[in-house]
């Protein structure tokens, strides 16, 4: 039966007796509880701001039931408040009681809150950072705007903190939402000392943000002359090194360089290409780690998450970035120009070194295509149960068929180029001498035969000279 309120009463009347029907508690209950919690947080903040460690201990024990990781109404924990207000003694107390150094609110971690403080004492900030690092706080992580603890420390001008973070091998190439790296932040906030430190740790100088601006453009827009001088100095050095590098690469190299491992009789590995791929994936920080594992290019291109963990790539976002980069690499489209060689050059004559170089690059492309096929097969096996129940005309099936056709087209392009190369090599093999680096060292038997041949030639010459002398003598006597 429907319930109707008697005439003359409204929902706002405080003497209404319908709470039993709707089973609602008194309205004042929620307000009382919320006001109590606000009072606790306000009281806690006042104690932290004043640096009253004893008062904080009492509030944590009595009001928070000794739960140092309890989130207050603001979403912040007691540790986050203490970090933000740079109360190093209170931070140490909370960490010793088991406060989580990585518990965050709205994507802000305690170390981010600490680095955001630009007015506190440097020693206090440095002490807090050291304590948080000792508790394995996460450094390579951004807030909802992509700003990392390193970026916040730079904006606050904390030189010692930046140096400390760099010693912890922090990723200096992470980007925020506008595409800025740590170097952009140092330029924008006019931090020349920090800028020099970042450059010394290998920060890229010529990156662009989402608005296609370089760090130099940012410095010019602010008219930071000291920053501009530093950038110009290092950019000039980089240009010189790049020029020298290009001169070296343009020099004639041995054909062996295009067949890595052929001298030692081992399988081709192409491990020298891995740093280039890491740079393109924005994962070059992993270079030393992968280099120490001595994996070849094929193993690298087929890495899965378990393999990355075994290599020591501990941070989930780094593994995710690497997996995304590998996927994009295998999904790339190859045009005929990417595999075209001597045939596409349309010239009359080719040197043997030209042929060997082109064949070497094709061999590498076939190596990569084989890895891509293995990657595709593996991913297909992962989703075959899903495909099994798909109708023949489903978008997924059509998409996979189109991808397979493109891959076959790429493979056929390589085969066609190899066939053309074979005919070119046949045509020029008779008219070109053997290159110097293809002449093999003589064997012991060949050396001995050479000595015998030389001896026979000398003997023949001696006999010929003897008979010629006798002949000339007889002529003179006559």
C-alpha cells in the first residue's frame, strides 16, 4: 500500500516520524561524523605545520587508531601532509611506524609532494627524500599531468635533490602531457646548474614538445641568455661529434660488417641494431641492461613480459613501453623502396662491394621478417580461441587476412629483389676483379709450391744464361 504524507507536512520538517519506514538514520549523524573527521584532519595539519611531533603521535594513536596509512577526507595520508610541509622529523616517525612511501592520492605520491615544496629548508627536503628513497619509493612515475618527482624538484630549484635522483638512475626522458622532458623543465624554470647536470647525464637537446618547440625555443621565448649560452655550447659540440660520426660512416668499410658473425663462424646476431631500436622506442635507458645480457636481435624482437622481468626490467611502465614499441615495429609496413637495391639504382656497372653490401642489407631484412613472422604466429596462437568462434566475415578475420596479404607482398618483394641481384651478380662477375679483402691467406702447401716454382724459375734462368754465354763465345771466336 502506498504511503502518503499528511497535508501540511513537508520533506524538510524535522519532526517527521517516517524514518522507521524508510529506515534512514537521523540527518545529523552524517554531518556529525564528517565534521569530526574534518576536525581531526585540521588538527593534524596544524600539528604538522607547527612541527609538533608529540601532538602528531597522540592524534595518530587516538584519532586514527594507530593507522598511519589511513586516508583522510582530502584523500591524503598523514605522511603526505608531513612531506608537503617538509617536516622531516615527523616523516621519519611515520615511516618508522610503517607508513607506505608509495601510497598516493589523485596520482600524487609522497615524494612528489616533497619535491613540490619550494620554500622549505633544503636540508629538511633532502633528508625527507633520502628517507623515502631508503623505503624504495617509485621515481619513474608521473601524476595525472605526467609530471614526475624529478620535474617537480627542478621546478622548485632543488639542485641537491635533482643530483640525488640522478644518482638513482632516474629516467630523464619521461614526458609530461605537453611533451616536456626534464630538460624542458630546467630550461623553462631557468635552472642553469640543473641543466648542466641533465646534459652531463645524456639528456637530449633537440627533442620537441607537442607544439613542435625545442628547449632552445623555450629559452628564447623567455630570453634566458645564460640558458641559451649553455644550449648553444652543447649543441655545437653535438654537431661536431655528429659530423665526425657521419664522416666515419661514409668511409669504405669491409664487407664483413654487413654479415656480423661470419668471420667467427657463428650465426648472425645483429645485436648492434638493438640500441638504435631502443632509441626509437624511447627506451634507451635500458641499453646497458640489455647489452649486458648479450641477446641477439631476434631474441630482442620476440621478448615477452616474462623475458623482460628476467632481464631485470622491474618497472611495469618500462615493460609496457618496450612491448608497445616492439608491437609497432612488427606492424610497420615495408615498401619496395625499403628493400630495393642495385636493380632500383638503374646504373650500368656495380662494384663487387656494392653487391655484397646490398646483399648484406637484404639478409638483415629477411632476418627481421622471419622474427616478425614468429611474432605474428605467437600472437595468433594467443587469440586462436577467440578467432575460433568468429564468423568468416567478422572484422577481426578480415583484418588478419589483409595483414597476412601485406606480409606476403613484402616477402615476395624481397624474393624478387634477390632474383634480380642474382642476375646482376652473374653479369658482372666476369668483368670485375676479386676485391682485396676477399683474397684469402695462402696455405702452407701453397707457400711451399711457391718456393719450388721460384727455385725452378731461377734454375731455368741460370741454365739459359749458361747456354747463351757459350753461344756468344763461339760467335766471337769465329
